[in-house]
C-alpha cells in the first residue's frame, strides 16, 4: 500500500466527525423550529411541546456521547481533539437550555409572554446558521461562508441581550414578585441558549482561524 | 539502567496523581456524609455544620493546589494533563457548591425543607460512586466498574433534577416571595452539586474511553 | 543563518502575545477605575458611566479577537495555546461582567447600595494586580512577584464573598421582594467579576508553575 493509499484509508475515520456534527446540527435545527412554532401559540395544559423537546434533548445526548466515543477511538481527527470536545459540548448545551426553557414554562405555568417567541425565533435562526457553518467547515471548503454565519450568530446574541433587557424592564412594571421570579427565570434560560450558540460560533471561528 | 528500569523509575511520579485523587475522593465522601447527616436534623442556631463544611472546603483547596503543583512539576502523567486539570477542578467545584449550599442555609436562616436532605443523600451517593470510579481508574484496572459508577452518578443527577422541579412547584405554592427567593437559591446550589458530580463523571468516562 | 539567529527571528512573533495581554490588562485597569469612580457617586439619570463601560467592553472584545487571530497564525507561542486561550477568555469575562453589573444598575434603576462601591474597589484592586502579574509573566522574569499578585487576587475574592454575604443579609431585612430581586442580581454580577479575576489568577499561577 503506497503512502497515498494509507491516507485514503484514514479518510473515512476522519469523516465520521463531520457526519456526526451534521446530524447534531440538523437535530438542533428541527428542535429549535418545533420549539419556536410551539411557543408562538402555546397551551399550558398540553405538554406535547415539552415531550418533544425532551425527546430531542435525549437524541442530542446520544449523538454527543457517540462523538466522545469516536474521539476516544480515532487517532486521526479533522481538527484538534480539544476543539471537537468544545464543539460537541457546546452544541449539546444549546439543546439542554432549550429543554430547560421549555421545562420551566410548563413547570411554573408562566403566562404567555411575547418575548418568549422573539427569543425562540433568534434561537432557531442561530441554529440554522450553525448548521450552515458546520456544513461549510467540512473540508474547510468555504471559510468565508463559515465566518459569515458566525458573525450572524453573534448579532443574534446581541439582539437577544436587548430583548432580555426590555422584557425585564417591562416585567418589573407588573409589580408582582412571584410572577417576576418565574418569568425572569424562563427569560434568562432563553437568553443562555443564545449565549451558548455564540460560544459555539466562537469555537468554530477559532477552528477556521487555525486551519483554513 | 535498561529501558525497563527507566519506566519503573518514572512510575512513582505518575502514581502521585492517583494518591492525591484518592485523597480528594475520600475527603468528598466524608464531607458529603457529614453534610447529609447535618441536614437531616439541623439547628440554625448551631453553626457546627457550617464550620465543618468550611474546613473540608479548605482541605479540598489545598489538595487541588497540590495536584496543580504536581502537574507543573511532573513530566509524566497517567493521562492527559488537560484531563487531570478538568478532574481536579471538577472535584473541587463539588466541595465549593456543597459549602455554598450550607452557607446559604445558615445565612438566609431558611426553614427546614425536606428536599434539602433528599439532595444531600443524592450528593453523598454520588461522591461514593466517584470514589469508586477514581479507585478503579488507577492503572485502568477495572474500566467496566468505572463506567458503572459513572452511569449511577448520571442517574442521581436525573433524580436531582426531578427533586428540584417538584420542590420548586411546591415552593411557589407558599406564595411568600421572600421565602421563595431564599429557598430557591439553596435548592439551586444543591442541584448544581449534582451537576458538578455529573461533569466529573463525564470527564472520567472520557478518560476511560481514551485509555482503557 | 545560525541557530541563534533563527530563535531571534521567532522572538517578535512570540512577543505579540505579551504586547496584547499588557494592552488588555491596561484596558481592564482603566475600565475598573472609571467603574469604581462612577459608582462612588452615581446618578441613574446620567448614563455616561454605562456608555463608558460599553465602550471598554467593545475594546476588550476587539483585543480578545486579535489574540485569537494571532493564536491561529502563530506557530510559536510563549506558553501553551490552551493557556493563552484560557487567559484571553478569562480577561474578557471580567470586562463582560463589569459591563453587566453597570447595565443592571441602570436597567433596574437600583437604589445606591454602599456595597456596590465596596465591590468595585475590590474589582479595581484585582485588575491592578492582574496587570502586575501579566507584566511580570513576560519572559518569566519575576515568578515570585506574579505569585504574590495572584495570592492578593484570591484574598480580594474572599473579601468579596463576605461583602456579598453581609449585603444579602441586610438586603433581606428590607422585606421588599422586588427590590431584593433587583439588588441581589447586581450584587451577584459584581461578585462574579471577582470570581472571574480569581479564575484568571489561577490560570496565571498554573502557567508560572509550568514554565518558571
């Protein structure tokens, strides 16, 4: 077997990570889409949304675990093991905090607050950009496109910051401390989702800087 | 000196980490046992429990510092330096959040809430499994046993999640906002302890995947 | 070109990181100084302080981004890439949480609480010590001095912990739940700043242990 063939033999193992990350990204896009659609008009007596989010979150746990198993087994990785670790954990965090947001909406039986769906739209848009970034990271074929998606995710996080600020100011006007505690918790979980998306975008940008 | 002897010469240095990690784990088992026993029947006017937790936390700080000193000095480590770093920091976080939970119970003079001791029991059980996992990690002599302990810790964290959810629902029924703020803080600190134990279990699982 | 010259050729690239970290540290010292001066006597109707903090925070984002760009381009780094990553992210977190503290003071229109400026003084002192530690880290010329600064930062964090505890006890005596929620948020953001400074000090100590 010549040198060229040896490298070809390694290629499929390396590709495993991109296949898994593309599946993770696709799962996040679907999860955030159903989350957003569910929040536009939700019924606290029907916990279908919560069950769906729980299923997606478990699916993400399985995929993340599979990435760590591959990381343990594969000598060859497409980029630093540390970066694969950060990327996988960061993407899993997004799913965890989407699920937590949904959980606390139902647990607290919070009233419908219009900012919830403003957040979920920003979250869904961020997941779509993450999917695009991860797709274009494969083989480092389009670093400019990756970078553009990361910039968009950063801007969504900035908008989410403002949505939170304005929602909190309005919320405190209600003068109802128990309602404030409940809705504030949910708003903060939602905002953390956009923070986690930004963390992943930063990880992706750092990977592009190193390899592209 | 033959190659074999060279390796033997390195061994003691390598072992230093397991000796330290076993001491850390043993400290956490004792700390969590006293924490749990203290919470079963506690008296807010007697801060013995708080002082004990503070002593254990300082002991943990010293041990963690010693691990970092050894990490700086030892060229040979039993597994990735990064993993030793994560493991040491993660175990220290467990002690920090047990101490914070105790501190806020006394600081806020919170009423005795039955979920406090449900959490402390889960925390103690998690620490016992961490001790078992770390013991069997030494020399990678029993990866199956390590894995089983990690799975148990994950399940304790899942139970703790449910304990928190149910405790919060009940707490909000009190309709007393100031009490809600105080008890919610303590419950959340307690739940973070189980999160931190799960983080350590994940770090340990990743180490096993890589080396066993 | 002899070996010696090769090393000289690499030196300037390596120095880039210290130049950037010194600029980051200098920026944090100025930011924390203006933050502290602004909090000693602040007027909620004049958001000059908030705008200044926002400007500093953006400056820090730019510097942090530049460090990551250099990290991607430079093959030679003065210490582990991972440590440069931690150091840069940790210093950026300090600025983020100073800004968040300022933001919530104005957003919530919190009353002037004397502990705010106690915190900001501890924060400023920590930033001055960080600047000293980073300056002496350059070329590892004075490890004892670096260590001394790190110990001071740890002690400031301990004091901040006590400031928080005492402020919370006093705050709960007000019996005004909405005020408690607001002021508690700001106090916790301020305390996180000192935690982040301690994290950076620990990162710096670990670097010194490895290289000095």
